[in-house]
């Protein structure tokens, strides 16, 4: 009986051991499968002619025996056949690699660097983007990245772009993968990648891959992604579906839906009349309307290749594109059109242009436009600019200034005319910088020159309040004007907002001294231009003169004595 019980217990222990062994094997395999598919990033390797799984693992992996795990991941069974030019996915942790980094080439506006640990810092030029790092751009933020394989990536506003991996394999080939969570990027790769090199970008909806091309990738929301190929071809994959996009083709992919047919991108807009130099801001570009086009876009880059974006502006078709708040400098302008389906054309450009707003066009302070000046001479004054070394003055008999009476270069902001015959005259002045650059002309001031009264040859002088005048910045705009005793504008004498006219008359006389003045344009209640550089006005003591009635009394007394 005892031997029977011992035998029975042995059988039970044997079955228990077998059961535990099966459980361990099951959960071990389960854990390995989870690690292969969810915890480890899979890297695509391109299969060369004459290789097999064992040779592939031996060349690229730390452990040659990993070929068995690679087979399971790729659902390969005996005889484990792989085909030349096909792809095999290998866990990143198995590969012999060297970590690389992308370089930040340019930054404009607000952009942040978010590290894998969650720490955020302001992104700056010369920063390095490592695997796990995320580039975050703000409302007007633009970032240009350069990858070791020559790929330029332009990250546009309100985007989140994360680098998953960037590695060099055992054979020196470069692999990269990134995730665009939101916003828009533009990939530009001029040279084709070498065999077994790859660049992939994921969105919540698709995976895109390139070998040598230029394309846009736009994440409109978590459910929709748009791909637009500008040069070359792009492979787009969503689930088991894949599409090849050729140049000037676009595709909008939606989550849970099969990829549709490629669409033809619209033609670029027709752009004419771009000036070489713009001396004032804002600038308006009027593009002709096109059928089926709903919007146009202006993009400014600081480089001719168009990678270093500094400014963008979109406008509905029929509405001018604006160039506002752009610092002085040379730029390259690019224009695109977006059709009613939401696809954007390739860019039209570059158009080389120079923005040079300093020194600004002078503001004439006296006399008031339309004044009457008595006598044979006229004096005109304007606000001084610290960026100007000279001023070019023109006086003409008409507003076109093709019949000049006088033209001079002056070092001070005051003009005294030669002897003038009675008639109507027109005046304008421009600032000249040390490098020879000339600003726009000021607004035209017109006056009527009249002979002085005949009594004793006396001249009449005006005692008008100071007046500021400037050219209009835009149709229907208003203006903010500030006058201060200091250059920092902390001691304001005048702080007028929302002026509807292009002139301002001081309500009171000013004490002798120097005053600082600047203004800005306002549209729909919001400032659309920065404050102009400060200009100065000097008020001097007015020489005392005898009033007309007193002179008349003196003359009458002299006559009575005779």
C-alpha cells in the first residue's frame, strides 16, 4: 500500500513539473513575442543577393544565433528563404550600430527641444537632435535639420517631430526613422540613398519612405495625413496598403480606410511684379485668381535653396499676401497655391528681394501740407534719423517731380530754399545711409508761395503749432504716435492711438529742446507694423518780432511827427 501511495505521488509530481514547464515556455514565448513586436523598434534591412538569415545575422547582429529570432519576427519557417532586394525587419537592440545625430542648421521664431526624459529647453542653432528627442515649433517657429546622409528636413509651425532612431550599421549604411505627431515637414534629399540605407517617417496614419526625393508630410489631425511629392517618388504605406506617389502627386490618408488613388497637385501660382528692394513694410502681393484655387501662400527663406524659412503667410484667393514684421535683410520668396481639395502645388520661386527699412523715409514736420508761405523763401523741416548720414531733397513744380526747381543733399534735417517766384511747389526728402542706400521718399508736401504784404517790406511769420506728417501705410489704416523727451520713450508727452489721418498737430506749443518721435500702423485695432526707428525734432526759441498792429502804430506816430 505504501509503495502504491509513493508511486501515485511520484506521478502527480511528474505531471506537475511538466505542467509548470509548459506554462513557463508559453509565457516565455509570449514575453519574447511582446518584446519583439512592442518593446523593441524594428529596423528594415535590405537583402543583398546571395545572402541568407544566418549570414545576415552574422554581419549585422551582436549574436549570430539571433537569426532564429529574426525568422520568428518575420514569420519565416523552414527553409527560411529570403529574397534579394526584399526587406527583413530586425529589432534595433540586436543590431551592431553606431548612434548618430541630426544637426540643427537654422532656427527662426519659437522652437523647443524636448528630451526623451521630458525636459524641455529652447532650441538653438548648432544643437544636436538625438534619438528620442522631439522638436516642438510654435506659432511662428521654423527649424531646419540636416541628417548625416544629406537629408534636409524643414519643420514648420505648430509641429511635433520626434527622432526614433538614427544609426550607422556594421557596414556603414545609415538608417533613420522619425515620427511626425502633428504639423508639417518637408523632406529634401537630393542624392539617392545607397543600398540598404533608409529614411522613414511615421504619422498616426501612414509610413513614408524615400530614397532620393522631396515631399511634404502634413498631419492635419490624428485621423488624417496628407502626402505631396514634389520631386522623385515616395512610398506611402497604411496597414497592408501601399502606394507610390510620383512628382506632382498627392494623397490624403484617413485612419481605418484604404489608401485612395493619387491626385494631381495644382499648378503653381503666376507671380509677377516682385521688386528687388522693399523700403517699407508691410508689403502686399496680389496674385491673379486661378480656377479651383482656394488659397495662396508666401514663404520667405534666408537661403536660395529655400530650407531656412523665416516667415510664412497664407491668404484666401483674391486676398493679397502680406509681408509683415520681417527684419531687414536679403530673402528668397516662394509662392504656392492650394486647391479646393486641400492639395498644395510645388513652389514658384525663388524670387530674390531685399528688405531695407532703415533708415526710414523721413516724416516732414513743417510746413503743413497745403499751407501758404509768404515772401520769397521757404523753409521745410523733417524728423532726423540716426541711421541717415545725409538727406536728398527735391522741390518741383508738380507732384511728379519731373520739373525740378531745386535738388540738394543736406546733412541736417532742415531745408532752406533759393528765391522762389509766387506759385505752387512740391517737396519731398529721402534718407541716405552710409553705405549709399536710399530710403523711400517722404510723403509729398505741397504749398503755395505768395508775395509778402507791401507795408514797409515787412515779412509775415506764422506761429502755427508743430505738425507731423507721414505717407499712408495702407488703405483704411490707423496710426499710433508717441512723442517723448527720452529715446526710451518712458517720458511720454504724446501717446495718440488710432489716428485716422496721416498727420498730427500738437495741441500745445513745445518748450525748447529735443523730442523723440515714432509711430506704427494699425489695422482692425491691432498693430501690424513695428514702431518705426525714433526720429528727433528740435524746438528752438522763436526770435521776437514786432506784431503788425504795433508796427502800424509806430508808422502812424512817425507820420504825425513829420
